[in-house]
């Protein structure tokens, strides 16, 4: 099952308080970038974030799930209705997110 456009629109609205949120579609799913760094993905209408230390602190006990079969596990964010929590989560994660790979 792919992520619906409605879920994408909902999540972009939830994250609208953050400057620098962009997305890229990939085979029916979406990568979410925060200020140029990959922070999360929307897969099967789920928000999954990279398991960086800040995310682990803010999401204690979060389920780890792969975005697709064979992928590295990410943290499932279940509290997607709380805009302030999402803002705080993405801001806390930013410095720990990997830098984009240089383009060849």
C-alpha cells in the first residue's frame, strides 16, 4: 500500500510550522527533508523518523519498523496530531541527521 496524497497533505500541514520542510516522492512513498537533510519518510500512511539519539530520547519505547522490506528500521511516530511535539522532534533531530551526500 502506498502513502495517500491526503496523508502527505496532512503531514505537510502538521509540519508547516517548521521552515525548510520539503518532500520527494519515491515509488508511492515520500521522503521528508528538514533543511536539506533526510529526517523521515511517509510509508503506508505512517510517519517514520531516523533513529538518531534525539529521536530515541523523545520517543522512548517507540516501535522500530522498516519503511519497506529489507530497509533499515526507523522509529514509528504515533503522535502525529500534536504539531508542537512534531516541531520539537524535528528541531531536536536536525543536528544529528546525516549531511546530504555530495552530488557527482
